[in-house]
């Protein structure tokens, strides 16, 4: 009789002898979700943690298992090596934090239990002086290193409930002038919080800055942008498929860019280590979405050919790590209990970007029907019309036609092209162009050409156009059910909301807009804004707007937007 190998449903492999009842455990793997992975900063080692409490370290070059430890009390939720690779910090589902020896996985100091919920993020500062965690109860906790008997350990410094929605990232950085550590946290509450570590004391974590980084979108991840220009940036990605660059000092939004659009927004981003000594400016970013892993060429500029993505875990990817030399990327699949190793092929991505065209070609292709289409010709017409308007329509003098328009005209042309930005978004767009050369030349830009306008339009407009669902969602929140069960807003309430909430309008601005919108429906052609007559605004509003307004009436009859016909409920 021959011996045989047996595998169980809970990921245990046994070697069974047929001549008796003896068996030998060959291998034991994760029985529950694998949510945490981390790569060693100097060696080919990968730490993998699972919800069943199993922590394993693998040599990913040799694909050999090195050491493991089981934590019976709780599951591993997040992992991080310190920059030197001496320690491995682990955050657990019961809120505990362990700092382990990176080789033996034995505890280097007593476990910490200062978090009231599962620890979701963990990381060391560049000098290992600080360790920070974020948890599901929206708290950031900081630990400071202390020297004991010649060896270093960490002790609890302070914690703070600095967000009121889930924390998406915590990030250590370096002060440019002093080499001191910086700590930032980013939450779904749209707040980017920076902490003053030097001024913080026992049980008192000091906030240095708190900045709202989004108006409507929800930020999902955060990274330090490589120094590819004179200015230093923080990079974020949001749930509207946009990537944004913020000045590291002022936190001013300096650029908004179209990010990768592969079915779901970016969930985590990491900058790959520089791989080309000959060209240090050649940098890449690796990211995960809900179920894909991908690469992006830096600098980000909105060109869709500069990114690629592959499905890595169909049921969802939970974590991401990249090797110290940038050659490999690892993804954890959560409930599928697997970790995938990906080899990075930068040449293939560079080739795809080259084939996508140079300069403005990739951006023309993102316009309806490209450069030869009606949309592009319409945009050119608006550019010339804006110049006519700025010179004065009623003149017979010879005009100087230019290929550039004043920055103040950007909102009008954007709206004419079917993109309706908020006032805050307009300010961001104008500042983006105005200060684009300021760091290098000290001068502000006052005009924009057609090519740069197209890039601005593509990077700022909604990635998938206007959605009726967004208007319907607003009516769900603001409206009430009428007799037919439809969500409606009372006409008076709507006018009041537009004047009192959000980026509210004055009564005169509202009357002017409604007269223009409703006048265009009633009279066939809308009046110029400068020819507005306030006297008939109230009567026109009552005549044209029903007492109860549905989302469809608001979109089609008031705003004049084309909307799809609702499906007949009786048709199948």
C-alpha cells in the first residue's frame, strides 16, 4: 500500500501513512480571508496575514515558506515593514497592534490595544521614530519610539478621532526643509488632516492643518507624488475616476486629471521605485480597483493610453504591495484566500502609450467623433464667438482673431460644451491654468489656447458624462412622495433651496437664469444674458414651472437637457 496526500476544506495538507493511523501535517494555509500583505524594503520577502490569525513570510524569488505565527485571538487586518526591514508591524481585527521581529516574528515589545475597532491601516515614518495606525472607528493613533537597554521599542503617544467617516489612507512623509517626519490622514469625509508630531505630547495629538479636498466626489487613496518638477505634490484619486495633485505646503489643488477608467475607481495607489538610473524622471504608479491591478505612467496627464489594467481577483482585491526593486507587484484577494504575484513589464506599457499617439492626438480621440467631428468644430466656433463677444458684438471695425481666449471665458465655453461645473470647480480650473507656470517663471498665465482647453475639458468633465441618476438621487433626498408615489419638490421649496443651500444664488441671479432657460423654451430662442428683463421673471416662472416638480420635469423642461424616455412599466 502506498502513502498518500490529503487536503482539507480548511486549507490544511496532510501526509497520511497507510500502514497505521499516523499522519504528518505538510502545509497549513489561510482558512479565512487574506486582507493584508507587505513587501520587505530590502529583501525578496512577502508577509501575508489572514483573518484566521495566520501570519506567514515567504521568499517570493524562491517561492519558499520561511516562518509563520498564529495569533488565535484575532485576525490580521494590515501589515507594514519599517524602512530598514528590522520590524514588521501588524494591526488586528480586535484593535490590537503588534510590533514583531521581521525574521522570527516574535514580539519586539508588548502588544498595544488603544484602538476600539479593527485596525485598517498601519505604517512607519521614514526614520522609524513613529508608528501610526487608523481604525474602523475613525481614529488615528500614533506610537513613538523609545530606547530601552540599547534596543528600540515603541510606546503609545496619542490618538484622535480626526474623521467622521471611514479613513482611507494614512501616510508618512518628510519635511522638505528639516527632514522631520510628516503624517497625513485622508477620510471619506473629504478631509485631509496633517498632524504636528513635534508639538504632540502624551495623549494629545495636535492637528496642524485640516483641508477639505473635494466638494462632491469622495477621495479614496493618497500617495506622495515623485519630484518630477520644481513643485512638490500629494496625489489623490476619487470615486469619480479623477486624480488630483495638491501642493504639499498650501494643499491647493493644482491639477485635476482623468484617471484610469476600468469599471471601478482606484482603491489603492503606490509609486513604484525608480527602475531606470539613466532616466530618473521615468516613474510609474501601480494601483488596484475593485477587481483589477494596473499600471500608470507618470506624470499623469489624462492620456488613457498611459495606463493598463488586468483582472486579478474577480471577487474583489483587498490589498496591494510592490517589491523593493519594483519588479513585482502582489495582490491579495480577500475572501478567495489567495495572493497573486505579478511581474511588471514597463516596456509593454510604454509601447502602448506610444501607439496611442503623441501630443493632443489621444485627447482628440476622447471627443465625440474626434478631431474631424461636429463637436470639435463647435468648440472652435465657440472659441471665435467668445473673442467676438469680448471685442463687442456691435462693431464694424477689423477684428484681431487669436487662437487664445481669456481665462474668465473658460466657464462660458465649458457650459456651452455641455459641462456644468460648480463655482468651486470653476475656481480650480482657472487657478490650474493661471498658476501652471508660476513656480518656474513667477508669472501668471492669463489666456488659454484651444489645445490646452481640450485637455482641461477632458480632465475636468464627468468621466462618463451627465447622469440622470444624480438628479434623481437629489430628488430622493430633497423631495417628498406625491399622490402618484413620485418624488417631487414643491416649486417654492426648490426656489428657496437654490437661494439658501450649497453654492446659493441671489434672487436676481436665479431670476436671470430661469428667464433665460424658460424664455428659450417659450420663445424658441434664448435671450442673451445681457438683455435680461427682470420685470416678467415671476410671472414666467409661475407660468412655465408646475407647482410640483419631478426630476424628469426639472431636467427636461427647466434645464432643457435631453433625457432618455422612461420605460413603460407594462412592457417586459
